[in-house]
């Protein structure tokens, strides 16, 4: 289980992350990206590395 976090203060709305990983990221009406599904798939890492302002991070969550 992962939790993917987008820092909306930092996101410049470039649209790259939904292009790279559309299963996880989408663009909101506010012009910023949001996480539509927390999935542990390889393109998440690609999106994290490609975001020009490093607005995306990923945390491991341990469930009880
Ligand atoms: S790649 Fe980064 S800056 Fe671009 S839309 Fe996604 S979170 Fe925002």
C-alpha cells in the first residue's frame, strides 16, 4: 500500500504526471494535479522523477 502525495502549493500544473501515469494522476479543475488512485505501479516513480518542481512524493503505509 502506498500513499502518493502531490504538494499543490508546488505543482505548476504542467500536466506531465497524468501524461506519464494516467492511471494514478489526473488534472483537477483548479489546474493542479491530483491523485485519483493510489497504485503501486512503476510509472509513479517515473512521474515523481519527471515532475519539474518535485511536487510528488510517495509514502509507504503500514496497515494494521
Ligand atoms: S508533473 Fe508535477 S508540476 Fe506537473 S502537473 Fe504533475 S505534480 Fe504538477
